[in-house]
C-alpha cells in the first residue's frame, strides 16, 4: 500500500507544490509516518493551520509540502487553508482517487470516474485509456476515449460506430455489452443524437443501423428523413472502408429486407437511382431495367454508356461489372448494326470496308459474349442474349458472308489489291527492317483475327513510350494454320503437300514444326534468324532472353492460345476468354523482349475465324459433302483433293488461282456454312473465305525513348456564386479533352476542407475517362453534402480540393482547388 501511495503522490507533486491529504477513516497514519519522498517536507495539520500557512506561503515559497490531517476535511467555512487547497492538489486514498492519480487526472474528473467505475476495474482498459489521454481533455473527450477502448477503435464517434456495426454484422455483442456495463451507453446515445440526429425511445445499435439505411435511402428518394446530413456522410465513408465494408454489406442486406427496399424499388424508374448504392438491390434493379430497355430499344447507346460510367462509382460495381459491360456492349452492338451498310462493289472493297468499319461488329459481339459468360447470369440476360445472337447471325454474319461470297465466286485470283497478300509478308514488312540493320521480332498469334488485332493496337498504344500502327492483310486460302504459317515465312513458292497431311511446302521444304521453320528462316532471311514458342520464351531467364536477342536479327515467336482453345469441341465455347488472356500475354511478351533490348515488333496471325456462341442451326451446314477423284484432307470449312466435283453450295479453286503451285484443288463451303466433321466442334471454325477468316491484322510496334503518355486535365467550373448558403453544394467538373490511347483517364478524390485541412463534406472518388468530342458530354456533376463541422467555419473561406494519389502509394497530393465562402443560416438545417 505504501508503495502505491508513494507513486501516486510523486505524480501529484509533478503538478503541484502543495498536496493535502485527509485521512478520513483515520487508518493511514502509519503510512504517512513511514512515507519518505525526495525534496518533500511532511507536515501534520493539528489546529496549527495559520502558522503552517505563513510557513508554506511566505517562509518557504519554493518548498514542496505534504500536509496530512487525521480525520475528514473540515467544512469550507472552518477551513483556514481552503484557498491554498483550491490552488493546489489533494491526495485521496479511496479507489476513485487512486484511479485519478494513476491517470494523472484532476479531482474535477471525480464524477466521470465514479460514474464509470466498472471501466476502471480492468487494468488493461485503464492502461489503454491512459495512453490516449491529453492534459487538456474535457469530460466528454475522456468518455469518448473510454468508448474507444470498449469498442477497440480510434477515439472518434465514426470509428466507434464502425466497430459496433461490425460487431452487429458478426452477430456478436461483447463490445456493446461492455459499453453498457461501464455505464457509457447513455453517453453513446447522446453522442449519436449530437452527431447524426439519432433519437429513439429504445436506442440500440441495430435500431440505429436500420434508421441509418432508411434515412440515407430517403435522402436520395424524397422519403422521410430522421437523421442529419452527417449520417449520409458517415454511411458513404463506412461503405468505402476496406476494413469495414464486409459489415456494411451484411447489414445492408439485412436492412433492405426489414425496410422492404425491393418492393419500393419495383415502383421506381431506374434513372432516379443512378447516384444511390446503399443496397445491392439498387444495382440489380438498374441492371434488370437496363436489360429490358436495351432489348426493347427504348434507350440509346450513348445514354446506356453514360449510365454505366456513373455506376462505376457504385460500391457493388465490381460484383456486377460483367453484367453492366454486357448491357453496354449489347447497346453498342445494336446501335452499330442499325447504322451499318453492308454493301460493296468488289472483293477488294469488301476487305477494305471490313478493316475500316465492319470488324467493329465482330469485336462488339465478342466483348458482349465474353461478359455474358463471365457474369454467370444466363437467365437474367437470356432474352437479350437471344436477340443479340439473332442479330449477329442473321442480320450481320450471314448477310455479310452472302454478299462477300458473290465476289469470291467471281474471283479468278485470290487477291484484294491494294491490301497486301499474306504470302508477301516477309518481303513487305520484315525485309525493310533488315535493310536498315534493325532487329525485328515477328509474333504470330494463331487465329488472332483482325478485330482482336485492333484491340491489341489500343492496348499497346496505352502503354508508355509504345507506338503502334495497324494494317490489314489478306490471308491465304484456305485460311488454315499450316498454310498461313508457311506464307508468313520468307518464300518464293508455296505448295500444299500432295498427301493427306494438309502440310505446306516452302520452296520445296516442309514448313511443319518449329525446327523446319528455323531452317527455312536461316536459308532465306539473309540474316541471323530463329524461331521459338511463346511459352518457351516467357520461361527464359533474363540473361538467356538477352542472349537470344543479341545473337539474332530476326526472331519468329509462335503464340497459340486462341486456336488451341477454339479448335477443340470441349473448349470452343471458351474461345473469347482465351482472346482476353491472349491480349495480356502478348503485351507481357513484347515487354519481356523489350527489356532484352528489342525495340521493333510485328504482330500478325496465320488466319482469322468465325465464332457463334449458340448451337449452330441445321441451315448453317452445307447441304452436300465434298466429292472427287481423291479427297486428301477434310476440315469444317475446306476440303483438299484432286478432281473435286462441282457443287452448288461449294466453291472450287485451283492452286494457281490461290497463288500456290501444284495440282491440289481446294473447295470451300459458301458464305458461313460448315462442313460436317465427326468429333469436331462447329461454333469456332476457319479455313473458308469469310471476311472474319481472311482479313488478318499486321501490327507494327515500336518502343520509343521518350514518354508519350499523358493524363487528361480536369477543371472545376465555378458557378454563378462562390458562396455556400445551404447544406449541399453542387459543382460541375470538366474534363478538358477526350480520353485517347495516349491521353489516359485521371482518378481524383474530391472534398470540401477547412483552411486547417479538416474535411467538412462527404468525399467522392471520381474517374474522368470520357471519350466524347462534345465538350458538354465531358461535364460531370458532383453533389457534396456538408457535415456538422461546417457550422464551425461559418463566415470563413473553405476549399474544394481535388487530390490525386502518388503513383504506387496510398498518399494523395493536391491537384486543383477552388475557394468558397461559407455563409449558412439556420435554415440550412432543413435541406433534407
């Protein structure tokens, strides 16, 4: 006991020169007499107050004194030393006094400690509180810190509430029960009223969570609101918290059911919900209505894209991203198909128009189908999927195939001048690099049709210091791998082997397999040349990769994910997923080679393909099978043989017509029809003469020395007034120009701050990625809700601040600011 008293007194003497000790129960004289404190003189009060007063104030004004009285403190009227005591300190030996002493709190906090005695019973809680205390804390601040200890949070009300709501979401009650045991529940609900306007006859954390969701939903839908704007700001901050978003999502689902949100949403127009994301059901409602609206053509494609860009800010967007993208691509496809005219006057014009315009429909269909599969919601978008499939197959693919076929039938030679033929690829694109002593890498991605090349073009251009150009080339016919791969090698003469393998001879040599292709390259390229597979190259160590580049002038790299997936019946339905993977793989491949000091690349394909996601109709199969004197090779889109019989649904070419030597004849089904082939898939096919199969991309890629990627600029448009007079502020942000491959989106955080840097509004994460050339379509309206803290700076200037993350960190830097004068009246309390 004596040691505890000594410690407590030592702390008091750190603050006061004179300490009074009243031994009310007359049981601690022994402790007083045994006590010895350095530099402290002990005196006992025994009706000698006047003399002691003179001594401690006049004779020894610097000396520290401990004044002990056996018995209780005398009444104030009889206490000669009351003025000295009030100016200095008192040591008490009851439990509350000891706690106060241990926490270095003054006697003015006696009531606080007494009221919450249960809190101080645990040493762990007491020690945690002690670490939080400041010398200038008020009683309210101390109670808030006690709440923080009980809830395991920071000493802020929003943090306390977050932890209590998380506990509720986890179906636990230890923290809220501890708050009650420590008699802090009254203070908690007082603060909930002060901070958020929450009042209830039977307050509780579950009741608060329901009212929070109810009021915030009502603020966005003109319903009955009981909480303040601060509650809305709190909810937005809570749902965006990585630490507590799980709790938000769980309670959002529970409260949606309690509040009957599904029934309420059923009677609302989805357009009025675009800024709301408090419930998962809101996204489901918007998506469901958008699916129907796009299917019925009652909304425009630009509007759909705009709404979906707005929904990217939604808490649930990641969960529903594929559905939103599905709807967006469906709207874009429908719009593009309505605008297109599938007319041409020649085979060459068909190839050129496809490479300029029509390929986009194949691209939109692919993106739509990919997101349908990834969404896993076939039932929800079943009717829209059927509609897009019908439009794609009947109004685009079949019509285009039929019209192009008329010119294929008329062609005496397989060519589309001025589009370059695949057979001259090495001479036209590779040889110029070698003449200038520049190293070149040719990447051949099996079945990367033209529209995929166009997407790769955009992705490459978005990379810093990479430039890229895209040209079409006309593939060999039949459009199959062995012939396409052979045509991309240096060659004078190509011939389909006169056997049943379907293999191709380059200048009399077999082109089958990497080893033979390396041999042909070595003999004909006139430079140090080699070839390898993409997965082998990606597995190489850095030194080995650099050695490969150092020792060769031409490197052919063979990439095969699209064709390998589509050509198997078991996996053909995943071909569009393989495309997405391939695009990323090709970028990684190019970057790896660039890191090995290679700067020039050509990316192309052996052939394209046709793909329809649903089962192929009986009418899409050729009515006859190919017949002839000698059938060498059959596939789903072509037949090789000799003496092939003429058939109405098939078209026959001689090798000479196709730019080949030899006597092998080729027959292809007309338009987009398939030939039946046992054990083979029928949705992914190639080998025929459709534009999707024969127009292949040639991307010319170069890595520059200087950075050429910038980020789009954003301005804050000042309105008619620079004065804030209400609880909300609507601001227009303006994206200075459209986003392009080299001018990339900018992501900013926006909020209103005091001069001291305190946030006094909700905070918005804004993405500026608009690509419209129309300036009005690059404006973004943002509505800020002010918190109660804004009242503290009434009459002062506040700052609307746009901030941007430092790359690769969680820290922000200031981007732009705009100042406003805060001038709110009491009527601003009635905004909601």
